[in-house]
C-alpha cells in the first residue's frame, strides 16, 4: 500500500513498532515503554526461528532466500522464563532513526527508547500440551515481524500458535544470523517492483507452511487448522498465498488491496475483509474487494494503522506530547484506543475461532 508513506533508508509501506509508553518519563527523559497485555487465560511462550530456502534466489540481494520467524504459543508455565525484548539492540538502533521518516510526526531519535521494550512472550517456556490452531502473519510492507506483537500475543494467549514472518528486503530492518538487513527499496515502488515484493511474500508464506513439520513447536501445531492473516501488503499476500492452497482453512485481510491480479475471484476459504472508516485508500479497497465472498467489517473512528501496534502507541505518544493530534488522526484515527484494540482483537479472534475450531 503506498498511501501517505515515505521511504527512507529502505523503509517501504511502514506500519510501526508495537511499543506503548507510560506517562512517566525514564531517567533520560524518554517515556518508559510498555506493550498492551494479552487478555487470554494462558501465558505466552516465544521462540525465534531462522529459515533458509536454497531453492529460491533472494530477489533483492541474491543468494538463498532467508527468513526470520517469531513463534508465539500458549505456555504451560512462564515461571522462571525471561520475557523477550521487542527488538534486538541492532534493530532498535535502526528503528530509532527510521521512525520519524516512516511517518512524519513520530518522535525524533532520542525521544523514545525503543530498545527497552519487553514483549509478554517468555523465551523457551514449555508449551501447553495439545494440538493448537496455527495462524501465520504477514506484516504491512516495510514492517518487521516484531511489529505485529500485540495482536499476535493476544491470539496466542487464547490458545493458538502464531507465526510472525519477516520479509527481508522490504522489511525496514531485520537481524539475521549473518547480520542486520534493511530494505533495498527507495522511493515509491513502480508496479513491477510492487509485484516482485508481493510475489516474494507469497513464496515466503508458502515456505513457512512447507516447513511446519521442522519448526521447534511442530508437536503442538495442528497442520489441519491453519489460518493466514496480514495487514496492508501483508493482507494482500495472505489472500493470494491462500488461493489454491488447501492447507489454509481461513484468511483475514486487514485493509490490503486485492487488485494485484485481475483474475482473483476470491479464495475458497472463509475470508475476513476488515477495513477502517478513515483510510484514504477506501475507494480502491472497496473496488478491489467488490464481488468477493468475504465477511466485511468496518472499524469506526480509525485509520489504516489502527490494525497495527500504532493503534496503542500513537495515542499514548500524543498524551506524552510527542505526537500531534493531526499525526494521530492520520495514522490511527481519533477513536478511543482501548476500544479500537478490543474490537480488532475480538473480530480477528472470533473469526479464526469460528473457522478453525
């Protein structure tokens, strides 16, 4: 999605970091950051996974295609297992410089310490016994996988395994075992570049599905109950990846265009088409969704990035005096952030509960 997005140092189609500040400043003057807590009955475990696909050449830098995943899951116990950081130190340093350029109006470097945030995922916690539905997430174009943490943790706390997928090359930053990669793209992509980006994401998602049996949590992942979901360009990729793939039982598209391929008639699986009432790409969204047999939901008093962790982050940054009201409205809308977050969690969670039971 290209509306209102600025690319700098390789940032494309950004959502943003899932980081929620408190009102109290840290010792250096920056606000202390917290993520919204998940609402489910289970503690959340977390592991990271590196995948390599030697059969596929990375279209951006050459060589074998690499991915980084975060796997979140309901844990039997979290006692004694540390909470994982939201971003690695290298990722946090990079994001600090990128944030105000991804969306003008976000705090300048030094105003927010992105590196201090902990997730609610406990590293290496033992999984809850049983076979669990699996949800695979593709973030908005330019996002890293870690930036969809709040919704993913909530889904995991209610009994699902959630796999967050990074797409190196268009992700703003991602730390691989070989080092930090930033996107190779500068400026709004032409149609051919956008097609390459989405095609690469589709192949990435299918690689993850192919490798389920080799993932560390395979014993608790039910390969007969798989859902895909994504925001913006990630929603686009999720719908196209699910097409003709019988492994996928349901798909949720959070405001992603579906006009990349004119022949798309809609997936065979149940489809959630979830959009905001404030997005300036609404006309194109509606046109590209026309005729699709999906369940449509409108998120009121919201804008495009309310589906991401900006929905909680930006209003709190506004309260701290670090984001203007104009920037807030342009990013996430003017609605109550707690109400918006609860609605997103409820709608997505209920959709997958209904179709992956």
